[in-house]
C-alpha cells in the first residue's frame, strides 16, 4: 500500500496539469514515503494529455474517467486505482513551492496526528497573498454563499459580513487549528475516513462536495484541520463568478448554475440537522 495517493482531475487543462505534476515530482525527489500520482481525465483525452504524460512523466498514471463525470466522481475514479494510507485531492491549478518537501511534510503531519481525519494546507495566490480556503458551516453564511460567488460581497456590507464569517477571516491564518471544512483544491484525507464514511458524495457534480465530505467527517468524529505552515500556490479562477448579477449568471454562466444546484442539494441534504461551527 502506498503512503499517499495524489489525484489531479483534468478537463481540457493539459498545460496546467503538466505544470502541477512537474512541481509534485520535483517535490518528492528523495521523499522517504511512497507516492503515486494519478491524472483522472474527464476530457476523454480530448486535449492529448495521455500522450504527453506518457512521454514526459512515465511514472504518472493516467485514467480516462469516461467523460465529464464531475469533480467528486472524477477524483474518486482516480483514487480507486491505488490504495493508500492518505488520499490527496489536488487541483490542476496548483504549484508546490520548490525545495519545500510539501508532500513529505503532509504525510508526516498526518502520521503525527492520528486523530485527524483531513487537513488542508495554507493556499496562497500566485502573488503570495493569502487565499482563504477554510470555512464555517454557519447557516446564515452558507445561505448567502451564492451572493458571494457573484461578487455581491464587494457591493453590500451585509453580504460581506456573512461572507467574511464563512471564510473565517476573523482568525489568524498563521496558526494551525480545527476548522469546519477545507477547500477541495487541496485536501488530504485519511484512509480510515474513507473506510468509515466513503468518498465524495457523487451527487454533487461540482462545488460543495468538499463541504459535504468534511461535514460527514465531523459527524463521525474525524476532525478537520487547517495547517498554516505547509503552503501551496493556487490560481483559483472561480469560473462561477465571471458573469455579474444573479440572473445573468444563472442564464449565461453554466458553472454558476452548477454552483447553485450544488448549494440547493447541500441545504436539502442537511436540512433539519444542527449547523455547528468552530
């Protein structure tokens, strides 16, 4: 069994994937842990990524997901190709800093904290500024989440107040601590979690599957932690927010519609349950 299985999900983003994979391969040189990297391809090899991976990175596995099956399901297809002690969902638009030994440190952190079910490292924008990637389950904040996605937090103070609470902007991000949930762009999950609660809920095509999964972890007494001193760069393009305005976004932006659907699915799934926050 491998120590950690890293999965990248591709959907016509070959150049990003190749850059991300290269940064991981550089990071794991002389790594004392066994690492497997899989690219799960939702584009049906429509961008020729399989050939490039074979020629440039022969140690990296390629698996065709069979079409655009969604974020959660695509990652799960990748993870199920190889068992590991830890599963690391890592976005295609991430870059691991040079000489950081990030993968080694992630595994070591999980080994040293066996009670923790999932961790999210600190994410930085490409200019080095902080990216908020840990959140609360706070119900009022979740209810206004669609408004944040279309940038209403930049227009209305009351939306910003709840959006800031959702993103936990009130705590020092230079400290490691338990959080409600971490962004699926970079999350490491313990094998025992998968054995207990399963994988991402595949009913979410994209968005909020990370929130849902972390919530299941907390319900089963697997803490989720934000780890401040392990850093990964992330471009975080937020495709669902590119069209301004609620109705314009819903009619013109497919990703905004998908986000809204996932938001409704999440609220319906957890209706009537206690919305605790950290």
